[in-house]
């Protein structure tokens, strides 16, 4: 799945990523293209908090590119147990 978030500002790229993660199965990958510089920090935190794998990150030129693999929401599950 590809998310085209060029020109959108925080928090919209991460909200779009979150919605996409709800639609895909564990192990599937999502490509995110964005131009907002804060997206780099936000994607790192999103993946770390929810336990997804950030497989690739290219931020040297716009649009920035992120390849994220969905994993189980391990950290969220721990919070609610």
C-alpha cells in the first residue's frame, strides 16, 4: 500500500499511516511519501510505540520515503494487560 502525503503537515501523514495500518495484515508493508520534516521523527516514534518495523527511511531528498512493515501491537497489548 502506498500513502502519498506530500504537502500535508503534522499530524496528517501519521494519521494516514495509522489508518492504513488498520487495513493491512501483519507482515504487509506500507510505503509513505511525505514532505513535512517532522514526519521523520513521527514515523520513528509511531513504529517504536506500536511495535512496527521501519525497514527503510530516505530523508535526504523530498519526498521523504518510509517503508514500514506491520507487526502486532505488542507494546499496546502490554499497556492494557
